[in-house]
């Protein structure tokens, strides 16, 4: 075991993105192999009624099955789960996904903070949390929780982001273990 090897194997990935996110997500997912075995949970800020085939668009670039989340959906390995517009996505400890219409956080629903915090509680030190491009501070608090519980934290390099606010807020927490461009994030996930 090398000095950089995790104490516990990772078992899931949670990603938060906003403005500019679709391009980043296509790069991330498009560079993962079909053999990638962890579930991937994604919050992409989108306006209500503006789904526009988002999951289908990602599925065209991704070798993994891409699923629009429904409430109480069981989590399966090697699947990509997309939060629907207007619903927070929560990861339950019994390894099911839940949807909530609780209050917006950072003026958005779904919020990356909700996803990352609940996923961190469900997977503890076995979660990889990723914050990508976006125009508000959503995700910083959730990424900090991933870090506190022993998970791995990755943030998109603000220089490579369309909107720098989300990655900069995540970095400002002091909990970003890796700051990388999107293709390098995908390469790191594949290598883990």
C-alpha cells in the first residue's frame, strides 16, 4: 500500500455543477471506462421544465447507464444518477436515493450541498466528492463534510471553469485535496 492509497476503498462519487456544467460532465463521464464500478450521483443546476433530454445527452458520451432519479430508487454499481430539476437529491444510508422539495439552498434545488452532505453520511470515508464550475457557493459546505468524514475531495481548477464561484468557494474551505482540470479529474477517478 502506497502512502497515497486510501485507508478504505472508495465506493461512490458525488458531483455538483452549475453554469458550464454540461460540458464538464460530458468530459468527465466521456473519459470513464465501461468497467467503472462505482455509482455516480450528479446535481446539475437546471431550471424547472428545462430538462431537455439532459440524461440522454450525457448517455451519448458515457459508457455507463445514465438514469433520471425517481424517489426511493435503489443504487446500482456502475450507474450515473441525475437529479431532476426542482428536487434535492439525497443518498440514504440504506443505499437508496430520495427526492425532496425542501427549501432551496443557495437559491437552487437541487443543491450540491444536499447531495454531498447526505452522500458523505451514507458512504463516510468511501465517497469521492467533486465540485465543478458554477456561479454560486453551492457545494462548498457539502465538500467540507465529505472531507471531515474521511472522503476524497476534488475541485475543478477555477482557471478551467466557465464560472469560478463554485470551485473557488470549495477551495476556500481548505478541504480541496485535489484541484484539477476536467480530463484530469476523470483520469484520477479511473485510476482509483
